[in-house]
């Protein structure tokens, strides 16, 4: 039954293209795939230490996304 569930990420075509950052390959970037370095560091910290102990990594990842043009 889980295979029939749609994820909201698939509806990006309805979003205006001007609000979506473009990656180096010319394709629209998705927040899940942008900033892999800071995302990996943040996720590892949260897993090992808990979210409340990783605020610096979380902020760094959010800043990376903002620098690419994401509105977060």
C-alpha cells in the first residue's frame, strides 16, 4: 500500500520556476539535494547528539540553502 502514496515533492511543476534555484547542471534544485556537505554533517550530528545540540550545524545548512536562493 505504501507504493501508491504520492509525495508532495512531485508537485514542483506547479511552482513558478523563478522561485526555484538552478543547479550547476541547469536543472532546478530541490532542498533535499542541495548542500550535501552541510546536510550530511547536520544529520550525523542530530543522530548522534540530538537536535538541540546541533543548532550550529542546522543554521549552517539553512544558510547554505538560503545562499542558493531557497526561501527558508
